[in-house]
């Protein structure tokens, strides 16, 4: 995954009404219920069907680090899909999304302006249209670079141009050297 995609997923996870299963056996049982069988879970996690059955029966409790990471990722991807969809829909239609970042930001502007890149710490509420663009691009499998471009366009409009009230001749915003990035719904 990427910094932006992980940040968007973390923001959506905050909307969950119940915590996801924490232990490996509980996660395995959840996946078996979701995929309706141990064979499908075994193929998904790239382990044997017998290994899945042993986790379900609590015979194994501590997975290898690589299996633990795959197991956590797959459970989180499937956990509370309706809550996840409602949170994304609400952000994309009415609430928008908040971006909190510490990064090097600069812009391209006409000669004579102070367009020097510098580290800025910004917490900006982005309108629902940009939340929708970010979520749509993420679901379409966009790269981290594309998500970064969408966020830069949003910061250009909301922060630098203040919705068209200033910096009208601003051409492009550079959003690089990201030290911190967090999204909130």
C-alpha cells in the first residue's frame, strides 16, 4: 500500500462501530465465515487448509510475521463493509475530509511572487468533491503519486487560493517530502 491509501483507510476505520478481531484464531474464524470455507481462506493467505483448521480450533495461536501481516490486512479489508461504505459516502457527499500534513509545499506562480518551497504543517478541511475524488481514485487502484496530485490540487484550491478569493494566478502546487500525513472524516 501507500502512505495516502493507508491514510484514507485509517480514516475510514475510525468510523467502525466495533473493533476488528485481534487474535489470530479469531481473525481466521472471521475469514472462514466470510469466505465460507477453510479452503478459500487457505488459498487467500497462501497456507495449507490444515493450518487454517488448526487456527480455527485454537491449536495454533501465534502466526509467523508474514502470515500475521496478511491475516490482519485481509480482515481489515473485509471488516464492516457497510459502515465503511457509509463513511465514504458521507465524506464524498456532505462532510468532506480533513487532511493533516507536515510536508514541503510550494507552488508555481508568475515571476515576482514568493513561490519558495518550505515545510508547512497544515490541517485543512477539504470539500466533499475532493474526498470523492480521493476515494474513487483509491478504489480504482491509483498510485500514491496520483493520490498525492489530487491532494495537492485540493490544497491549492482550499488553502492557497482560498476558494478563489486570492492567488488566482497560481498554476501548480508542489507537495513533496511528506513527514506526516493523516486523514480524518
